[in-house]
């Protein structure tokens, strides 16, 4: 039943945006992080979204919450999994159980500024998609998986250079 609801919603969105392409582009909702103490941050969104981050003790955090980097990998994994379900619904394919694992390799010299040649972010990333118990043929599952990764906005954002602006606002300045 979920598959039909998803398929219907995507069909309606596709028809609407095809007829109204000027309404497809928008500003994403903001995430606002406030330092709670130490390296722990509380991140909130405009509709009540709420999560906490912290860093491991090896860099001065308390390890009370996942690191921001883990949330990035979690966002990639859940986005790809979501896109697999969306695409399979549109195609009417039964994919069964979907599990997506995202990991990466990093070098802490980058985040600590110890070597200018080492990036602060991940050096490599990897997505592993596991299907279990579905009725779709292997070729179709691979096509759906590839489509999902290619259309996932989170993996796209980490694979493609995205223009990025920084603004600094200071209260009570001189």
C-alpha cells in the first residue's frame, strides 16, 4: 500500500512541476546550530527538527552524541535508501529489504589544520546497497540503486562542487 501512495505522490509532483517549472526551485529550510557547551551543539529546524552533535574525547568533546560527520554519512545512507524506495515505487518493482551503508576515510590532520594539503573532510566515500528478499531481477535492482545514488541530493552535494557563501554577523561590535 505504501508503494502505491508513494507512486501516486511522485506522479502528482512530477505532473505539477512539469506544468510549473518555475516553482521547482526553492530555498531549503535552515538548520541552526547553537553550542551548548564544550563541543556539543544543538541543531534545530523551523518545523521542530532537533538533533545534537558532539565530538569524541580525542579532540576535546565528550562523545555524548554522534559527530557532525556521522550525521553526514547518515544523511547519505538514508537519502539513498529513500530514493531506492521512491524509484522502485515508480517502476512498480518489489525490491524487498533495503539496507544502505555509507562509510568514508578521513585524515584528522585536515580538521586540525596540521597539513594544508590534507582536506578537512572525507578523502573517500563509499555506498554499499544490500537488497534482500525482493522479487525484482538483479539488473533492475542495480539500475534502481544507480539511479538512487545519482539522484540523491545528499550524495550529489558531496560529489559536486556547490557554491558556498559565508557570512559573519557580530552583535554589539565597536
